[in-house]
């Protein structure tokens, strides 16, 4: 059976380094950091005082008051990113079969801000169980995909993916959206095509609840499966966007997997960790880093790893970690890794359209 080709025709993002795709990409490749003092809440009782927050954004410009009352912040981010991606794709929504358009959306925790607010309100009250009538639909993780489908009338498959991991990384916030379209459909309408989805792989460490396999067994399997799915060799990958959460065990195990797959001195390969600029967006991390990989392919630019002075001496080999400055080079194919607690591993490969 011949597999139909899938291409990326629209992108949307709201991140700590840019509230749209253009600003996100320009700040990413210029090595701008999204980290700063936390402004969303009082940090006086917390050890950590900084994070990567979305800046200078007024949700009131996008939603009216009744809508804002019904949406947690994570859903608002989702709606904004999805809207940009749909507009960027120039899809004529009146000419497509909406029964065949699906929405898949990732979230790390769902409506955690709403949950926190309601718990605090209950704790400070007299014990009477009074909750916002929209509490459940604001909190559940799959509500973002629901809102998007309702707004645009998309009636195809609709679900959310859950992934979260962090130990000693800087937290971030935001959302990323990709429009995936069948190639012949995109070609027929003359769509702008960023890249082709070449392949993907998924695996499990089967090792530990929160820790990664020390030798990167699951990561290696996921990356190899992605290459096999794409019909590609390690030498075909020009850029790897690492999961790289700035955790000693996680980063070490991922680099071990890379070295086992690509060799100790893969001169053709650039690796970078874009979480160094955006922080860890948890459930949005995979989408944002896929977007970074796609734009690297589209523009032939490798975004840098910033704020890294010393590389873990336990990391053997000579991986090019693209420290400090962007690199301009031909990027025919890029690999993006996204891992999560419980040993979940996912790898996607994007390539130039031939």
C-alpha cells in the first residue's frame, strides 16, 4: 500500500521569545533568552524566582469576557496558536470537508492555573464546596482541542496527548500549532509548504517513573524507528533538536543515544537545545521544537544552544552542540526529540520537499 505524503503548510506560536512565528524564529536564531523574573505571582516564599513567561500579550484583544471566563490560560494559548497556523496555511475553510479535519493537541497538565485558583479559594473559605461552574471544562486536558474544533467546525478525530517532564530546568509557557496536510491536496491548492513529514518513531524506556534509561536505550530505539519509517540513514540528518531539559541524567542519556546512532564525531550533524531559549513548555515543548526544526529546514539555519558555558565532562565524543551562535548551512532533514516522564519517547523527522 502506498502511503500518502504529509506536508506542513501552516505554523503558529506564542512563546516566551515571541508571540507569533516570525518573532519566535528571529529571536531564536539570534540567541535571545526568554528567561526573566516571574511576574505572574508572588515568589517571596519560593526558592525559584525566574521562569520563561510570555510577555506583552493581552488576551483581551483576542477573547471577549464571557469566553475568558470559560477558558483556562492553556486553552487561550492553544486558540491563539491554532488561529495563527490556520491563517498561515491560507486554507479556505469553506471549501474543505470539515468532517475529515481533525485536531490533536498536547498539554502537560491541562488547566492547572484554574485548578490552583479554585483550591486556594476553597482553602480560604468556610468549607462550603463552591466552585466555578466552568471548573471541569476549564481544567480537563482535552478541552483545548474541543474549543478549536468548535470554533472552526472540524469534525474529524479529536484528542489530546499528555506529556510532562522536568527536574532542574527553567519552566516556560506558550503554545505551538502545525497544520499537517496531504501533499496532493496542498499541491492542488498551491499551498506554501514548509517541509515534508518524513517519518516518526515512538518508544518506551521501560525503566523508571521519572528517570531516563542511563544508556539512552529508549531514545535510541525511537530515533532509529523514525529513521526506518523515513527510509533514511543517520548520515541524512543535518540537524537534531534535542529534548535536552538541562537535567544531568536526561541530557547524558540522550547524548549517549545520539553518539550510538550517529557516531562519536558526526561532522555532518548539528545539535542544539532550543529549551535554552524558551524554557520547558511541557506539553507544548514538542510542538514548539518541531516548529524550530521545520524552520531550520525551510531557512537553512541552525538555531543555537544559548546560556551554556560548560558541557558535562561525562559526555564523550565530539557532538557539535551549536553553542552561542546560529549556523547557516544546508539543512535537508531535521530530527526532533520529545521525551516524557514514564519513559515515553517520540522522534519526528522533517525534510525538504523533493
